[in-house]
């Protein structure tokens, strides 16, 4: 009659039954080692039913069957009540950290970034900010290297670019090229024709699919790559990287292009129209030196330049 009373209904809480050879773990189940969300259940081999804990002394007197553990089939990270709450808290802490950082409250921002990273949110960004913090005066470049390397191991774009910048400043050209290419190139990892001669520490096979610069590449990394090729007297290659950076909105790269096309050099002829175009582009993006050198008295302008002029007038820069 007890078997008919209990029936053959399973727990239904996403648990897997595993039989154990003895009845000894029963007292641990009663202490709460195995629990569902609403009530604690164990399964007694021979009944096929998940029995409430209040029945356990009674069932143990009736049956000497072996105890069956309940093993969760879903990891705790997938529980919505825990996962969603942690994610929201981590996101809120990260956003407050960004606000504190923008208000030049670096220590407070880092504490919030740490709390967010401990919950698994934007860990690479925490390493990046901590590396930047160690570049502030009084700087500690050894610690900056350390934190940027941690972020670069997670393929964090900012950390990888800054690590390449530090290697470039230290005179480590091969290392600088390696890290700057990782973010300067888009995610496709395609090489630019003619750019694979000097200081290429990675082959085409190494770079295939390993770019971490997003859809168009990181503009800051592209700027540093242009400077790196300029140091090695490869001006044509430098111009190619500056152009990619300028097309991604970097105003310093626009000014470099304006200067190069205005003056000309070996392998790069003078191009007055291109120099004027990039000067107006840099001014429209707020570059101070470009705003000082723009000729505002021109009568006829190309359509693009006129749109930039209207934009600068709306912003009060003219």
C-alpha cells in the first residue's frame, strides 16, 4: 500500500539519480546536502518516487534499499536567480567605475572595476585600467607592463595596444610590431600588400584570423604602427597605416597625412589637394593645430570641406 501511495512520479527538478551501495548517507541528506528550490527530496531505490524528507524515518523502517544521490545536471551559473543578479550587480559596478574614472577618481574607479571583475565582468578592462593607473605620475612601468600583459592574454584590445606602445617606447621593435599588429589588423587578420617586409614578427599563417582590432582595426594601434615604420625609414608603409588610422577617426593620423602630402618625401610625392583634405578632416575632428592652420577665407570649397565647415561653425570653432 505504501508503494501505491507513493506512486512512480519523479522529482522533476532537473536532477540525475545515482545509486549508492549503502544507506549511510541518509543523515547527510536530512541535513541539507541535497535540496531542491522549494523542498528537499531524496529518491529511494525500489519505489521510483521522490520522497519528502519528513517521510525518511518511516521509509527507512520499511525498506532497507540503498540510498540514491541527487546530482544537479545544470551548473549553478545557469540558475537565473543567481546569474542575472550577479550580472546586473557587476554591470552596475562597472558603470559606476567608469563614471569615477572619468571624474579623475582613479582609486575609487579601480575598486569598482575590481568588484565587477571578481564577478567575471570585463576582467580585461580591469587589467587595462590598472595598467593606465601605473602610467600616471609617479609612474611604475614595470607594473604597467605586468597589467597590460594580463589584459593582452585575454585579447583585450586596449591592453594589447598599450603593451605594444610600451615595447615601442623601450626600443623593442619586434615585440611592439607583434602586439600592435594584433589590434591594428581587423578580425580577419589580413595583411596589407607591401607591408610584410620589415619587423614582421608574425607570418601570414600566424595572423590569419587572429586580429583583435574589431571590424576595422584599432586606430591607436594603427597610428603607432605608422610611427614604427617611420622610425625604420619606411615612409610609404607608414602612410598606409596612418591612412587606415585616419579613416577610423584618429585626428593625429590626419595631421600626419596632411604634413606628408604637403611636404612630400622619397616615395611619397607632394599632393596639395590631399594635404588640404586631411587638414580639414583633422580640424573637423577638433585637432587644435589643424584649426590654427585652416584657411577660413576660401570662396569655393569641395562639398566635403563645406560640410566640415558647417560642422565646425555649429560647434563654435570658426
